[in-house]
């Protein structure tokens, strides 16, 4: 039996100035960090599209401003999911409860981590990369 097409789940902060990587603002400032986050998300979506992956983006914070920022930035075929409240484990658990076939391979990533998709997608066993 063949495996169902892989699914990519990206956990990401919305590229809203003042909400992205706030501890690192002294390095680039709020607007430049938001711009960098947007560029990394765009790059990640280019990679997932090139591989034909069904892509989900779980965004934080789960509010209207973040949803607008993500919807404006991402291709229409990407499914947006607000991250659930709670600690990282709770948010990851909620985000991975996707309506996907049991045998779908999944890739879980953060756009700040450069993940080479091709080796992961050709692996015999499912590979999980968390960020």
C-alpha cells in the first residue's frame, strides 16, 4: 500500500511588528524582524509548494490581526490554523490533530529553521522535525 502524500505543518508567529522574536528586537528592531519572518514564511511556502505538499500553518497569536497578516502573505491553498492556547506541548498537540489520513507522512517545522525537505520526504520512515 502506498503512503498518502506528505503534509507539512508549519508552526509560526505572525509577521506583525512587535510580536515576532521580541527578545531579539535589539538586533534588528520590530519591523525588520517582522519582515524577516515574512520572508522566511514565504521561502518555506515555496519549498512546500515545490514538493507538492498539502500545507498547514498554525499561527500565533490566534487573533484577527495575525490571521490577516498570514492570509495576506501565504498562498490561498495553505490552510491557516490559529494556535491553541497553552504551553508549547499543548499547542503542538492541538496543531497536529489535523484531518489527515492515518498513513500521511508529516513534517513539522518552524520557518526560522532551514529544513532541507527533499531528504526528509524520501526517507522510508516518517521524520519529525520540531522547531
